[in-house]
C-alpha cells in the first residue's frame, strides 16, 4: 500500500480505535454478560436465559419503571411549558436581555451533584427554606423528600430548574426563525395574541418542540444523580429510578450479568418510546 493510500486510514484511526475500545467492545461485552452471572471477582458462569426470566418477575424493577414514568409525566410537560414561557418572555425587547439569558442557562453548566445537594438543603423538613416559608405564612411543613407522595414530584421540580435553561435557548432559536411577515399578516386580519401563538408560532417551531421532547425524554429516562443523592431511592422506593436500580444491582449487589440485562432491556425500551414519539409528533 502506497503512502498516499495509507494517509486516510491514519487520519480515521484515532476515532476507529475509540469506537472499538469504548463503544463496540462494551456493547458486545454487555450483551455477552446478559447470558452469564458474574460478581466481578469470580469467573463468569453461563446461566442461559435466567437473567431475562428474572427480569420479567422482578417487582422492584417494575416499580422503578413506574417511578421513572411518573417522573417523566411530571417533568416533561412542566419543562416544556416553563421553557416555552421563558423563551417567549426573553424573545421580547427587554432591558438586560443578555443577563437574563445567561442567568437561566447558568444552572445547566453547574455540576448536577452541587445542584442536588443545594436543593436537598432547600427541601429539608425542619430547616429547609421552603418549609420555613410555609410556616411563616401559616401553612404546615411538607415532607418534600420524606413523603412518598411528594418525593418524586419534588425531584421533578428540581430537575426542571436544573435543565430548563437549555430548552429556553432552543426555543429562543426556534422563535427567532419564524418570519415576521406572518405576524404582520395576522395583525391585518385582526388576530389576537393567542390566535397568533397557536396558529403561527406553534406550527412553525414544531421541529424545535420535537427536539425538546426527545431530549427531555432521554434526560428523564437517565434519572440517577438526583434520587441517588437526595433520597437513595426512598422513601419506600418511591424515587427508585430504573437507572438507579440498575446501578444498585451492578455495584451494590455485584450482579453484573443481571445488571447488564436490565440495562439492555432499558435501552431498548427508551429506543421504542422515542420512535413512538417521533412518529406521533411528525404526524401532528
């Protein structure tokens, strides 16, 4: 092979090595691992489809999926609505616009661990800021993280605050691509603000909405840091997310084969949900 023909292979070799070592090998190894039992220390033992059979009889995994679904049902609509409202407000001609845009985006680049610890203090039952405000105005304390009914919604609110800045920027980009002459024509027809929003703005930023829904879904399915630090999956497993349960099976109980099986099933589930969303949103 001549030196001229060798150059393209040398140029792509860094990515090829990265792909083989950090993507292809882990994926193949994890699939092989689903047919084995392994505790990291002892040699692997082939156990056929036992991990898959166990998966469909695991009540804790089922509960973790339900918990993750509850989080998504709360988090995604809340995040889209808040991000849309903030983007509409920031799309106007207001003073210090650059400051407000940076302020809303700032939580996105702050470490998730730091944000989670701060909100854990805010949610404190006795000394947390939120309960202090409630008691000051004559209301009772709320068990934000110790009440099973409030724990997951509390985490969803915190996650929305953490991530909404990214989606505000995306919606701002989408809003600024809408041609202004559509609004001018609507003004001539006597359309009000609500009619212009639902008849012009929403249809024109549909690709942005699709992107936000997909990113929010992927982010919601990967819920881990918040319940891991704030509640450890409690109280009564009410915040045990699917990713947290997979992590516990692998690194708490050292069931690496079963953890890989859960991870593979969960990845396929995420892919299925996103494909359904894609078809539905494109149809709409």
